[in-house]
C-alpha cells in the first residue's frame, strides 16, 4: 500500500513537471486540424482489382456502336495493355496483334447494369443466401452492400456470358428509406469482393420511396406507415446528417476534440459532400418531385431514380435537376405504384434530353438487357420517335456510366478507356443474338467457341451440369 502511494506521488510530481514544460505543445497537438475530408478513412475497403492478362487484339470488319451515339460500319477497334488504343476503319495490323474478323457482327461497349442484386441475392435463391435487405430499421445507412457480396454467385458468369455485362452496381434492397451503400463491381471472377471492386468508382447510397418502406414498417406498427411518414423520417435523418457534417467539418477545418463516429452518418455526410451518389428507388412522378425538393432543402443531389415508371411525366423536371432515370422496357403493373407506365418511357426521356437508361433488378433480366433495349427502342419507333441503334445503345453504356461516376473510365469505345467490349454474333437488337466474345480490360474472359473460356464459379465446380452456360 505504501509502495503504491509513493508511486502515485511520483506520478503526480512527474505530471506536474510535464504540465509545466510541455502542456502548450500538447494543446497545440490537440487543436491541429487534420484537413477537410481527412478525419478518418473514407475508403477502408479499397479495391484490390487487377486486370486479367490480355493480348493485343484488333477486331476488324464489324459494325461498331460506340456507346455514345456513334456508329461505324466496317469498323475496327484495337485493344492493347487493358485500354482501347484506336477506333476507326482500316486500322494498321501490327505483327504482335491477334486479329479477329468480325464480319457480319457488332462490337459494342460492355453492358453496364446500374441496378443489380447479384452477390447479395445470389443463386441458389435460398434464405441462407438472402443478404440484400437489412429490414430492421427504416434507416440503415450504416450497412454496405459489398459486405454481403458473395463472389461465387453463378449469376455473375451468366450476366457476362449471356448478357455481355462487364460492370454492375450492386445495391441493398428497398425495404428501407435509407438502405445502405452500394458498390460498383467489374464482372470478373475473384475470390473476394474487393478484387471485383471497380477502382475509384464512387459509392452510392440506396434510398427508397413509396410502398416498400411504409408497408414493411407500418405493418410493424412503426413509422413510417404512410408516404408523409416516409418524408418525415427522411427529413429528420437528413437534419441529423447536416448537424453531423457541421461538427466534422469544424473539427477537420479548425481542429479541437474529435467528434464521435457514427457509421450511418458517415455515409450521409458523404452524400452532402458530393462524394457519395444517391441511387433512389422511386416509381411515381409526384414522389420523385418531392424527393428532388427535399434534396434542395438539404443541399444534396439525386443522381438517379430507379424503376421510375412514371419518369415520362416529369422528363423536364428530371433534366432541370440533373437526375437520371433508370427504367425497364415493359415491366410494370405488379403493384399500385408501378401501374401507370408506358412502354415509350425510355424513348420519351431520350427525346426530352433527359439522362435515361435500362436496368435489370433481376438475375435473369440482367442476361438480356440488350433485348430490353430493343423492346424499348421499338416502342418508341412505333410511337413516332426516331431512335437509331447507336442512340439506343447509350441506354446500356455511357448513360449508366455517367450515373455511376465512371464515364471517364468506361461506357464507350473511345481511345484511352478500359477495353470493356462485347462482340455479338449478330445484331444485338435481335432475340437470336448472343455474345460471341467478351473482354474486360482487354482480357478475353468469354469465347463462345472455346469451352475453356466460360467462367464457372467455385461453387459450381463438381456440381451436376458443371460448366453449363444457361
């Protein structure tokens, strides 16, 4: 006991000495500002993606739809070192280049699906693998879809080989007003989620309006139970996020005591800072208008409304607010808020100059998005909208790339961009056409004529029908 008291006295004396000699320095250290955006790691699970090895390749004599609305008949594209090097006609053939004659075929950018749940709702569809909806609270901005992604989902290879999908955004489900963060993936085989993450792609925040949140939580006797309840919880949450951002901005700019961390508020602060993109599940025109007003109230922007079956009613408002619409060709009527749709939705948005695109939200639909675009285009043509094949391919390529913040890296066949491309065995607007070859970053990952180039997940190895592509 005496020894402890003596030790305590020594420590007190030492503390007094330290206080006299160095306290101002310690105070200065505490007050030092880390700098805006540097208070904590904004990317704790960074991409470890590396492109598969590829060979320099020249695809010749093809019809090129470049993904930005351009078309070249009898065209050629050269890939080298993961990038597109040249696009045009009669490109020179270097000795080290593999030449593929694509006569009678089409070459397009890889398909980009902005709305997928692959990996989070993988096949087989059993409860043990159902990891896409954290339906425990209307606000679950703290969850990240990537932490549910199962890289062995057979759906990834089906999307690549049957649908030519090279990039996809995986989102949490829509039971919640704030469903959590989305993640953008390169559609390649990998052992981990991080090895699939698209390098540098912004995160998204999945939000939802309408029937889903009010049904899920109203049935439990909780708020929200109505659409006005949806808006009320949204606004309360954004108000909390604005205060959280204010505290962290002050700390990062001026220093002082570090505020407490809140993982959910980190995500919402990221939205308010423009770092994280809003991907909003919303069907009705009036609700989309309400959400855009709410975004102005709290100083953020809606990047894209998903499933937006009534987008055609407010094409001008969407354009004015810089919000995209991700829609289906003709999938509607399965619930009340999905009732008032028209097959000309995409065509109307296109003609109004609104950013618009196709999406799947389905493990089967993702395998035929080219056919969905064909239906949407034909509906527009029948209604008197002259939409070319090249224009329509923007709905699968550059437009979703823009809505994901990755249009500088991919989404079109332009020199310097990632060599993500699909050689179709015919006109891709035909139901009879399938991918012949698919490249991701210049690596040939699928060749319909080569059984060894048909990706199969570990989960499927040794299973009946191993390696089958259906």
